[in-house]
């Protein structure tokens, strides 16, 4: 069994968009993203709204295809496979959504919802499927009698437990969790987080964990990938990103989190409004109009992603201080 469960090489996703009377435009939702995820590890994806996190999540579970690039599941290039084998490979990666209630069928009993993937993807007998459902419910801290209830009869936290049970039922290698805590009461968030961490310990499952909460990200991740407008800004081990971030955007994100312990260390110069205007007109670094370290080169030339002391940074002038 390989240690590398998921790797992504240079994937991009472009949407075509046109509104009445206007020419078709391209939306570059993802541009040249790469990462590797090992068994039992957590990769956090962070970045402000619209940076392409959910687009990436959809590609990882096979709900959508990248425009270019490769996805390897256990070192198998999935797009080299037939459609049916691709589907089998993508079964190893399951998704947990932000809003548990809307991710569950309101008209189906929980037992039916949990049994469905087993019916479609396995040859288990009805008896064995029911046993698997009971086991999955127990594993997420629910009781077997919950199988006969409907989603609205549960609290938000319990609904998210059910969504996690559904993700687990086919024994996946990876769970992609797209802001799994943000729709829950603060008091429940820690319980769900603890559940995810216990499951990782027990099952050696890997997570792609999308979150705006940098406190949580720092607590649970092994690696962090920072995105801005579809591009990789910085990617590396969690300590490198939090203690030695080199990208101005990462530093800005960290500074905008009041509880973050290093906030005080980063100082930002005011950006000249004329420079800002110019940066918006030109197509150099996507972050140039908001970057207080930007120079002429930044608005003229797209920075390349470079490898620096164990992590990757897309910037002409990575910070060393
Ligand atoms: N189906 C689609 N068609 C056209 N554009 C899309 C589509 N899906 C996403 N986009 C665009 O791609 C970009 C990235 O969107 P995405 O939802 O992945 O961001 P996100 O990082 O998940 O944001 P948030 O933090 O708000 O959830 C946005 O500009 C969005 O408008
Ligand atoms: S390339 Fe220039 S504008 Fe972009 S993040 Fe680096 S310093 Fe800032
Ligand atoms: Mg999203």
C-alpha cells in the first residue's frame, strides 16, 4: 500500500461565461495547482472567498474535470483510466460539505441514505449493509436507532456526524471537507473537529480540509496550501507557513486573524493609489494591487512558483525577515 494517497499536478479549471449581448469570457477558477497528500495526513486549503477552494474540491472528488492537469489517486493517473475505472478510483475520495442539512436527502431515513452507496458500489447483502450502517453510526457517535429517523430530527452537529458517516461508509482513503464547521454552532465545532481527528487516528484517513479558520488549520494540519484568485501563493509544512511565511498574501491572511499569535510581527506599507490603478490594468502578479511589497516587475511579469527551504512560493520577492 503506497503512502501517497493523492497527488495533483498542475491542474487548472477555466469556466466559460457569457451574459446576454456580451462576448464569452473565461473565468480562471484554478491555475496550475499542485500538491501531494500522504496517508493519515491533513492538507489545509486556505484563501479568501472566490480563491477556487470549492472548485478544487469538486475536481478532487470527480464531480467535475480539470481543463488541464493530472490527478493521481494512489499514484494512478485517473484520467488514463476508462470512465468506469475512473469512477472506482474517485470512490476512494469522499466529500463532506459545509451545510449538512442540504447535503442530506430530507425525504430519506438516515439508514437509507447511508445504505445507498453500499447498494451501488458493493455486493454486500442487505443484512451486511445494515450492519455496516450501524457500525458507521456508532463510529461517529450516534446510535443504531437513529437509522430510522429523518434528517430534520437531528441537530446541526448530529447532521454533520451523519454526513461524515456517509463519507466513511465506503472506507475512503481521503475525505475532502469543504468548510465542515462553519455552519455549526461554535460549541459544536470542537466536537466535530475532535471526531474528525479521532477518525484520522483510528482509520489513517487523509483530509483535504478547506477552512477560513486559521486557528483550526494550525491545530490540525500537516501541510497548508494558500490560494489567491485560483493560484497557488504558498504551499508547505504547517510550521513553515505559520512561523516562517514568505508570501505577502499569506502574511496578510495571518494578520487578519486577530487570535493569531504572530500578528504583531508583520508590518505593511501603504500602497500608492496610482500604483494600485496601474496594477489593476496590467496582468503581472494577481496580488500586485494589494501588495505593499510590490515593485514595477510585479505588475509587468507573472511570478513563477519557486522552491524555497522546503516550501513553494509564487512571488518575485519572497520575504526573508
Ligand atoms: N460553475 C461555475 N461557473 C462559472 N464560474 C464558477 C463556477 N464555479 C465557480 N466559479 C468561479 O470560480 C471562482 C472560484 O470559486 P470557488 O467557489 O471555487 O471559490 P471558494 O474559494 O470556494 O470561495 P468561498 O470561500 O466563497 O467558498 C469564482 O470566481 C467563482 O465565481
Ligand atoms: S510578486 Fe510582487 S506583488 Fe506579487 S506577492 Fe510578490 S511582491 Fe507582492
Ligand atoms: Mg467555497
